[in-house]
C-alpha cells in the first residue's frame, strides 16, 4: 500500500487526480485539486512528488512476465470452452443441397469471470446483438517472437560476438588514436 501520510491534503488531492481522472496531466490535476496557479503548481507537484509517483507506478504496473503471459494468451486466442453453440440452421439455395450452418457466441460472462476479459478488444452494439472484437493473434505472436529474441533486429559488425569490454581491451590503442584524431583541430588548406 502506498503511504501518502506525509503529503498535505492539497498534495493528496493533486496526486489522486493525477493518477486517475487527469490521466497523468499535472496541470489538470492541479486545477482539479484547487491550486491557484495550476500551470506552475502542477509542475512543482510533479517534481516534489516524483518518488511517490514512481512508487505508484511500481505498485500499479505489470511485471514483464505478466505482460508476456497475457500476450501469449492473446496469441493463443480464446480457449474453446468459451465458445457456445447458439443455433443450428439448415440452409439451402435453389438446387443446391441443404447445408448445416452452426452459430457460435462468446460466453463473455465466463471469460471475464475467469480473468480473461483482456482478450476482448472492443464491444459494439449492433442490430443483431453485441459484436465482440478480439485482439489480433498474429500481432500478439509477432510481439512474443520479438520478446523471445526470435528476430535478428541488430547486426553485430564490430565485436564478432565478444563483449564490448573484451573489444575495448583488445583495441585500446586504436580507440585512443581515434580520440586523439578527433581532439586535433583540422587545419584548413590555403
């Protein structure tokens, strides 16, 4: 639990607004808290309460393992048990043989009760009921691949896979010569 006991009532009001309704806008939080000069006081509060803000972020942010776990779940998609068969229809057109068409709906209550509501990207009300859009699993797979270093985003052209410290030790003379050249003024030809 975050200890705000050392803050004044005005600072507590600012901090509460800053981390909620003001969405980390210091000036808006100062205005809502009742400061006389919100533009100045908001900035000052943010500076004065930097440690409290950092502690709030530490307490309220996700560790990278949880981020990875959620992204992996999005990549896997909604588990089968949350899809419920809603109707079965036999559809035929003209001379074509009838076809069985099954309808499925997402059991949102069960999904959210099991803590998986974050799999839903958006909900839209339509003439046929609610339409649920899920997060893109391909995007999530791409992010998980990057998280696990599966892409070669960087090319090592200087160290041959050795640590920079080992390279520095091997090439200290070269580095010193380059620095000396940079420090030397360039003479202009007349």
